[in-house]
C-alpha cells in the first residue's frame, strides 16, 4: 500500500496471505489495527472528506424494550456466569472525534476506539471489526453481555447483538437515565483517560495508534483491588498476550507508565 497500490489490488494478488474481503481490510485499516494508515490509501489523498448531515436521532426508538436495567438485573440473576462489558463514549470537542470505550468487568481492562462521529453506525462498525478480528469463539468469550447508557450512538442494539450471519453473538442492555453508578467500571476508568486527555481537549489530531498507546499505559497501571496487579496482566492470564497484541496493545513496564498529558505531547 505504501507503494501506491489499492486495497483491491493487494487483496486480489495476495489471496493466500490476506484471507479477508476488501471491506473487512478497509475497516481494520481505518480502526488503526493495521500498520498502514488511511492516508496510505491512494484515493484518500485525492478527495476531500464529505460533510455528513448531523444525526442525533435514535436508530431504533424501541431499543430499550426488553433491554432496561431491570431486565439486565433479571438476566444477570438467571445467568450469573455470563461476563459483563460496559460501553460508553468519551467526547473531545463538540462535533469532533470521539472515543468508544469498552471495559471488561472481570478484569477492569478497557479498550478505546477513535471515531469520526458519535453515531450508531460508528459503534456498530467497531463491534463488527472486533468480531472479524477476534473470530466468533474468542469474541463470544469476551463480549457476552453489553451494558450501555441511553446515548443515540447505542440505539441500534440488534446490529451489535447479531453477527453477519444473523446468529446472536451478545446481549445488550441499557442503564437508567442519568445513572452513571450503574456502570461504575467505565466511569471510574474515564478519570484515567481525562488525566491524559482533559475535558475540552480535541481528539481530531489523534490516531488510533495514539489511543492504543494511551490505553496500554492505563491498562498496565497497577490497581490496589488487584493487589498491585494491572488489568493488562489479568487480561493476559485470561485471554493470552497474543490477544493483547492483536488488539494493538502492549504491557508497559511499571516504571515507564505515564498518565499525564505529556504522554501524547504535541498531538
């Protein structure tokens, strides 16, 4: 690609080593998982980004039916062994790029994904990318029950709950309005993000690589509740270091961890 070749050309002529479609490869590239960047796409350099219409409407106005917080509590009581994942958004500046944050309650491990707009489609694309990247079995072992707030970006639960073949891959529920205490893990972890990216900071100059660096430092930070172990260490014990690297993250040595704005200085 850095030689000016298109995704189609690369995949068409390297089918043995690139076992995915052009659309899947493009999603992985835009998410920052691949080494290449968007600017390496030949057409990305030639065309200006189109201005899209602002859309803050819910995709499915009945999305909460059967998915309320009370439904979540009942479901959790019936299925106590199913793992819970909290999801949320962190906003930069109004109208700018935003983060989707995803935290696994069982190990307090958090992922963050940069999105151009805070839309339901952008959230759906992230979970589709994760499903493709991890594979069905691994994905379903990590993202079993999703708990979100009532933001419009989470208003298309069916698209997130079902895989490409229509088979269920997770369950999604919603917190009560104005009840951040119902997803305490993600709210508490956002304070660590804000040490590095304070409120009012634009995310427009950041890349997914920058976000992965930030999350590597945050996840490598030891927690008292884990007797000094970090979420990254527990994640590795549960899922393997190969999965950590597959997600674009790494374990940072304790003495090198930085949770200040200087981590992304100049961005």
